[in-house]
């Protein structure tokens, strides 16, 4: 799998646009009338204030405390970059806050404290306690991080969790449970070697000991070798706690006969010879970032029986903290926990381990481009498994309740799991899955409009993100100039620039085109002009001859014009059952509208075709289709001949015997709103529709543009479906990112 390359320019642009930073605050209550403001602020606000003063527990009912976590750092150990200071750490802390929201719907805010004094740091955090439901400490150097966390845990009555320590430890423990299961060993019996006695390493070994690993079987090493009883050099109280009686002095000595290696140290710390000296079925967690202590390839070369995990997403078994902290906090917040204790962490590890042993849902296998099943290369779930949100927090909550950490236990666990299922934005995992599929497909993507800077930026991003090869149609000198103007001079060498003048296939293309168009009034001269001078036709010809795997166009010309050009090479008109399906994403819902591109005024047969194409697109994006044929009437009332075809279209699908849900005709609210739907118990839809088939192209266009402008919906498409080639047409107002998204859809052959 290709390594995702991110340039400095891209990273800075991402943080600056559309507004500086990575999140904003939104109101959850109406704020329009004077009455709203009187309730939100004075005088109405006095009532909950007095209630909370009398009973502090009520803060969880009347304020956002119960779903608010502070991400706090002083910037003394930022990523692998060292001491960047409080302000230098802010982008990382904002990023962490966004991960909390994305993976577990936990609201989070970053706080950077400008002090390296543990006392001052603890005092500041402690004073902020009333505001938050939990504290996530981040990027604080050892040993101060141990002192700070220990003190805050003792002095505060909300969970305090240093993710660099315990996040890694929990995922590591989950992976180890399964690795030992596969190798048929027990944690009480195995010899464990840890290299790296910093925050994460010590947390890992402590958690494993609390899960049954024996003190004398655990050998901890740092840069000076084995930590043995009596060693004085480079020691502190946290290392001393793990010193053992032993004659072993080096990592090399320690690895001989070891069952498990845990590395949170540096690249290359482990040699093939060390791996060779380990026990049968050795477990190697080489978690140094960005480069592991030893690569899985190097380890497997000497030991075919090794089970290897790393911190990298481009290898199997990624030890990724995002599998832990969002769900630990979700479970802890939902029981109004006083702390996140060892039992809660262990419950999280076991729940993750159990999840990896189950059948993997289709959408995860689809996203990773391969079937995943429990075994040596799959011992830890993937971060984009949709089950994590409703499986891990309940396990954490139960452990919190069993150990007395809960202020408010959950009575109905089934209802709690159900609420977690509906809590998450399903679109995020859909889009992530599509990106992962595109990366696995490695499609050669043709970008037809190489004279447009947005298209060139998208092409560079496509290639650098590891999706595959970008083929740009344009003139080499023109592309070079445009890239230099866009600050991407270093990308000139990376892109393949193709045009009629430098291809060896032009005569083949022209023959093909002449065969298609000779009876439509096109002579040889017309054909030459089309093939050699029209980039949309040229690009479509490249695709038709297998000189690319997908095509993205539309940034510079109206879609009707492009569709007409593509139709010269492919059957892409109404008669050939082509259609356009636009995805609208808004507040965690995804709804497809069709046809937004091809049919001006479809009849019932066309509408049935459109429904089938839209259902295929939805399935390709990992959704189970529910189609509503929408109109201004519902099930025949009010009567109108204009709505008649919407009534007939479902009957056409009845005759075809399709395998997805459909119903109609109905108004949009009946299609999308479960309460409105309840008035029609005979309806065949089992839930709100996710595909709206509309009566005509003008209604489709009005709906999409209205949602875009008034509802701030994200629009993807129109996705061109029902033609032989994987072609996507973006809109003329597209940003480089929009064009990239369409290229990713083309790579996944979504249409």
C-alpha cells in the first residue's frame, strides 16, 4: 500500500481554509427570538443555576458538562517533535478534539497551558474541573506526565486520562490478548520484553501486569539496556518499580527466548538476529512512529511464525490510539464517571479483542479492499469498524458501574447500545471507506482539464495521497507553468502529461471514433478535430482503450456539454439508461437524488431505470437502498396527471422483481421523516428513504441547489451511473478537494 504523502503547502492550506483552525462552536438551542434569549440567558438561566448550586449532580442534566472533555497539554512532548511549547502544540490538541467528535461524538475543547511546572499545571487543571466531564492529557514529557496525572487523579472527581500512556497500553493489551490466543499461550506464563521506558512503555507494562503478566517475566529496557535491581544510571522511581533480579544487561540478551516484544522506542532497535532468538510464535509489537523498531517484512523473513503489529496504517495490525480514547471517554461520560480505572481500561481491551474475533462487516472488508478475518494479520479491529461505537463504550460503562466509578449507572443497557448506534454520523465512515477502497484500487486516473489549477492540485493530491497514478490531459509547458503558479513546482516531475501530440494511440482513437460516428454525419475531418482537439473526447477515448482506469472532468465546462462529448465515445444518454445521482450530506444523513444529469422528463420506465442505477450507487457506497418516488402528492392524493408517472414507476419495479425497498408516490416529508411515515402503515419502506427519485431534471436541480445554499449540505456529484466506463463529472464551481472526491469515486467505480 502506498504511503500517504502530505506536502507542507497542503497541510497549511488545510488548517487555514475555510476558516483558521479545525472546529467551531455551534448552538444546540434556538437563538432567534427575544424569548429564546431570555431562556438561554437572563432571567431564565437563573433557574438551572440555583438548581445546580443546590445539587451539583444536576450539572449533567442542565449543562454540556456530561459530554465535554478538555484536551490539555503544555507542549513539552509534541508528537515526535519534542518541546514545541504550549502554543506550538495547539494544532495537535485541536486535532485531538476533532477525533473525539468524529469517532465517539464527544464534544471536546483544547487548552494549552504555558508552564513546565507540574504544580502550576495541576493547579490550573484542577481549578477548571467544574467545566468538564473528563480531562485528556496529551503530549507532556516524562517523568512530569506521571506526576501530573497521578496528582490530578487523586485531586479531581472526574476522569483524568493521559492518552500517550494509557491509550497505547489499552490497544496494545487488546492486540496481545488475541496474539496469545492464536499462539496458544497464557499471559501468566509468557516472557515479555519492553524496549522504551517512557510514558507509553511503562503504562503498557503496568496494564499487562494488572492483567496477569508476572513481574519477574517482564524485562524492561531503555537506552542504557536492561533495568535490573541495583542499577543506578538513568533511573527514576517509575523505572525502579519494574526493575527485576537478573544477569541480563542488553536488549539482545533479553530477547533470547522471549515470547513477546513491545517496542515504544526507535526505528531499527530490533535486529533480525534478535527476532530469530525469540521463542516459538513470537509476538512483536514494533510501535515506534513513524518507523517501527523492525518492519513486518524483516521480522517475517527470519520468523514465518511471528505475529507482528506496528503503529503504521499501511501494515496489518495497527496499534492506533483512536480505537481507545474516544470510546473510553464515551463510556465514562455516559455513567458520569469519577475516574477511568484499570478495570475500565481492561474491559475496553477485552471488548476490542472480542470484536476482532467476530465476522467483519461487509463495509469494512469493502473499505480495505480485502476480506479481513481473525488471524495473524488481523488481531486488532480497524479504526473504521462501525461497530466500535456501540460495542466498546457499553463494556467500559459496565466495568465503571461494577467498580463503583459511576455516579449515575445505566439501567437499560440495550437501550444504551441502541442510542450509541444512532449517535454517529454514518457518512463519515462511508466516505472513509471509499477512500480506503480507492487506495486499494490504485486506479490510473485521467484528469481531462489539465489547464485548470484546481484540477492540477486535485491530480497532485490524488497521487500523493497514494490513490494511484494521475494522468493529466494538457500541454506539458502549460501544466508546468500552472503548477509553479500554484506553489507546486516540485510536482512537475510527478505527473504524467498526455495529449494528442504526444500519444502513440491517436490513429487507433480516430478509427474507433469514426466507426461510432460515421452514420451520424461526422466525416474524417470532424473526427480528427474531436479526437485531437477536444480534451473531453480525447480523455474518454483514452479510457475506452484501457489507457486509464477512470476519468474525472467538468470543472471548466457545463455538465450538459461534457455529457454530449462523452456520448460520442460511450453510450451516455437517456436511451442507454445513463443517469446522474447526486449525494447530499447534511447533519449526519446521506440522501441521494436522481436523476440530476441526464433525463429531462423521464417516463415511468425511465424512472424505474433511474431507481435501479441509484440503488447500485448507494450499494457501492456501502448503504442499503430505500427508494422513494417523490412528488407533491402522497399515495394518489391530491390527484394529478403530472404525478401519475410517479405512481406507475413502483409498479414497473414490481414487474422487474428488484431486490431493494421502494415505494411511491409520496411527498418528501413522508419519504424522509419517520413520524410522517407512521401515518401510512401500509408503506413498504422499513425506515426513512435514502434515495429520492424526482419527477424531472429541473426539480432535481432546484432541490440540490436549495439544500446547498440554504441547508449548507455537502454535495457529491452528480455521480454518473449506468455507462460502461468509470467517468465522473464535477461541477464548474468545484474546489480542488471536490474534484479529488469525484476522482476517488471514479477509482472505486461507484457509478
